[in-house]
C-alpha cells in the first residue's frame, strides 16, 4: 500500500515551475514552430491567399510537388549501433568553398511580395549561418543589395556566399549584363537554369488573379482584412522592383513567357561559360542522359530539380533520380538536388545517396512569411537540428560517413515495364 500524506508546499513549488511569459509576439510565434510544416501554417495565417498560394502551389494538378515530398517520406533509415556520434559535424565543401550545412537557399522569384524583407532577409540569414544564398534572375532585390546584406553580417568561422541563378532571356543582352554584374559583385557560382523554356501552368495563380503588381479585387480585399500587417508592410516599404525586369504587368506566367526563350541550347551554355569566371552549374536536370552529357561537357556541377513542381507536372522525382545519376556520372561529380525538402532528414538521405549538396526553396519562404529575417533564421535552425539529430541517431559523425547503405527508398510509384503493359493489353483484349 502507498502511504498517503498531505501535499507539501515545498515539493509542489519544485514541480510547478511556471515558464516566464515572452512578451515578444514574433519570437513566441516562431519558437512555437518545431517543424517546417509548423512554419508553413503560420505563414498561411499571416499572408494573403494570392501571395501564399504563389509560394505554396505548383503546376497543374501539383502532382510533381506532392510526389517529391512523398518520396522523402517513403524512406527507411538503417542506423549503426554502438557507433558513438557525440560531436556531429555538418560542415562540407561545395563548389570550391565551405558551407556550415549541407544545404543552401535556392533561388526564388518575387520574394519581397511574400514578405517585404525578401532576399535581404534570406541572404543575411544564410550569411549568419555560413551557407550559400542564391539570388534569382526574377528576384526583387538587386545583385548589389544582396551582396551588401551578406557583407553586413558578422564574419563567422564559415563566411556566407552568394550564388546567382540565370535565366537566358529573349534579349540576351539582359542576361549577359546580369552575369557581368554578379561577377563584379563577387558572386562565386552561377546556376544556369534549363527547365523553364516557357512558364508552367500555375493554376492557383490564375484562379487568384495573382499578378505583378498585385490586382485588388473584392476577394483579395476581404482576404486581406484579417492580415493588415502584410498590407502595411507592403505599402510602407520601397516599391517592388526586380533584379532584371525593367517592365512588369500581368500574371507571373505572362511575365515568364515574355522574358524566357524556348530556343536556348548548348551554344548558350558555352557563351555563358566563356563569360563567367566562377563555378558554373546547370539547374533543372531531369534525366540520366542529360546528366552524363553535362558532366562530360565540363560543367562544375548539376542540380537535379523539377523546379519545385512548378513547370512540367508529372516530371521525374529528383530524389528518385539521384542514385541513378550518381551511379552513371561517378561519386566524384558534383550532383546536387532540390524539390520537396521539408525536413533535415530529407537532406541527410540525399547526402547518403550521393548528393554533394541540397537546396531549399519553399522551406525558406515559409519562414520568411512567418517572421521575416527571424523566420528564415528559424527555418535554418530547425533544419540544422533535424540534420544533427538524424546523423547522431544513424551513428554518423560527419557527412562523409553517410553511405547509400544508410537509406532505402521504398517503392510507391513503380514504372510499368513493357512486358507488364503487354500483358495488361492482352487481358483487356
């Protein structure tokens, strides 16, 4: 029998230690986010529907994005036991320079429309964390201002780096001028993007009437009423401008179609390579054959990407493609991957299967919309914690110790073989 007694005040006080209330609403909001999905929910509450859907959505039925995220969920880790990993080192070397983490921030367009601090917040947070930040051709902060945001951060043991993502436009002189400006500003890597000859069908944007500048309708006004802070920020900060476009007007798809050139080829790649003094990678690679050809052509790296599912719906899943490409091009080639990353474990799995580096896009924007610069810091902090915890639980102290044996990609979407298709046709007959 348990002996009963009256509660002792001293013991109660030890058990009932109340947390000191935090009067900083932004900090309290961001600290409540334990995952990138949590940041997404906060971002959705705080951002008008059209701007949020531009970030959150993808092309047509959004199958490519859903499949990419599902592919990361459909993995099985294989930890080693009795392998001490008390001091996990997440640093790596990518494209000739250091990074404190095995991921950087991907290029995103129209970013200040999501939250007015925009690319400056992303570049500053990346610099503080010692990881690369990529500015998009369709970014809303100039090359020079992004560089300034990086330089303003205190220089840590691993400095921040700037990369530039290039669309080759119909007016080649615009693209060439951007290459020269990025080189002059000290950007060290150029991402030559090849998956956007024309704009994908982003149906959420069409349904929302999302355009540059924003169109005010009864629906957008009603949606904005519970989000006055967004409109106050938008209306009391400098005019939305683009890194490259001198004229705007129309939906995002119309702007892309007016600017992009579906005739780009290897000749354009050669021209850009002759102009660019730094590292050159090709972004948007989606099959083994192109991967092999590009590596053989001497580019410094490739990024397996389907543009976050925003271009060709039902495009290949980059994470599924990764081990096949690495097997063909060799483990020494610089193969990177993006699309669908929502957890640090996704990044660890990618590295284990041969990726030298990864890039995050929506995850960064969810943090930006949830809390500006502090929200981007929180995104990086969440992913860092998840990476470190996953590595420690796998018994891995350094990224170099990750191997394909640590991960199994579980099958959900299995290609139909020719023999299977023929058998099915025979049964139908």
